[in-house]
């Protein structure tokens, strides 16, 4: 980490559980970090658990009283409010923004933000921390070492029986693929390249997710990588990704770990990851924050890129 990070100012908007995960990372980096919230009670809890200051004044008051030009904002409010807070920062011309995925509750919410951004020169980034998992980064290294990526398969099955019990709004549940499943989809296509051609099929429905409950599809990416996917929210399964190279199969199941099956063999061996950063902190978060604060955008995703993915990938997977 570069020493100049200590000079940077970071403001977390929304002092909830995700903000506390970020706070742990920021404290370890010794940056000037604090939080802003609306609830005095939640701010008190945040301060007690993190040791960082939290102002219960709301983002509107904070923006009206503070210069935003040298502040790095990280938006961690609930899904329904992500778009609203993001647009407030854009209206105040905040130049450095990282917003938790999916940056808006649905396509229409994201479209409002995209339209507002036109001509501003502001480029918010969307926090897809699984891109920064040590397992995915190591997989990228191995793929490069082994010549090329031939094909890929991924699964984004959700445990519907658990999700139905979550304390989530109807709006958030109806957009669960965008708000949650997109994690594995985004991380996968960040390595394979986005789809150039894709066929998608859906079936079934759930009381809280009427658009579909079963998903299947296949295609080819802009890097000429064949891919397929499936997910069945009415059955068993879990998130997982498989990358096929000329030398064998890289398996990420669970996503935090990496395994390799050598061509011509049945046994699967775990690959030891070089860093323990994903054990100490919420996986992927440390490297993501480090990249954001250092303007190392190679593995980051912009709001515009994310919007394109919603239109061209997630909506199509949903059967649109």
C-alpha cells in the first residue's frame, strides 16, 4: 500500500454491517476515515464497534457543510437507497465514489444515475468485491501461465428457502439476481470477457421472485471463450465457477477457494493462495479498497460498464 493513502479522507455513507467491514480495512490502512448516517443509535453502535467517528446528520447536511473534492466516498446504504445517495453525490460533483453493488435497486434506478452522469466527467465505481478474491486473481495468473482460457461454466443457485425469510423489501427480493447473484456472474465475465453471443432460458417462479426460478444458458465471449451457466432456485446447489485451460480445470467452489483438476486425472487438488488477506478481512474487500484509493482501476468496474452489464447480461439471463 502506498504511503500517501494516510493523507486521504474517506467517508462511509451508511453505518451498517457492510460499513463495519469497510471500517476494519480502512483502520488497518491508517487512513482518515469516518462515517455518516441518519440514526444516532446506529452511529453509536458503529463507533463502539469500529472506533471510527460517525456523524448522525444525514448525507444532505453533510454535503452542504463539507468540501467533497478531496473526499473518497464509499456508499454502503441499503439497496433501495443506493441510487438516491449516489445521485446526491453526483449533484454535488463528488469526484471519488465507490458504491456498493448493485448501485441501484433495478434497471430504471440505474438508468436515472447513468443519465445524470452524462457530461459530468464523474466516474463512480461499483463495489464487486469478488473480482478481488485471491482465488479469482490466482486463477487469472494460472490461465495466463497455461496459455489461454478455453471454456467456462458457472452456477448462481440461490437458497430460496432461506431468502424468503430475510428482512428485505419486496423490491429488493424481486431484483435478487441483480442485487446478489450478479456477484458470481460479474466476477466470471471479468475474466472470460463479456458475452458476444448468448442464448438464455428461464422457467418457474417464486412468490417473491416472479420473473423466474430456473436459469440456463450458453454462449461465446468477446475473447472467444465458450461459456455455459445454470441455476435452480427451486432445488439444491451453490455458487461456483469452472475455468477450462489446455492443462486442466480450475474450480472455484466455494468461490473463496481454488482447486485444480489436471487433464487426464480424476483427483482434484487445492491450490494454496499466497495471501491471507481474505481470511483477515471480508474476502476481496482489502484489495478492492486499496485499488479504489490508489486509482488502480484495472480490475474495477465503472457505473457505465455495470449498467451495460445489467442491460446486456442480467436482464437477458432473466429472460428479457
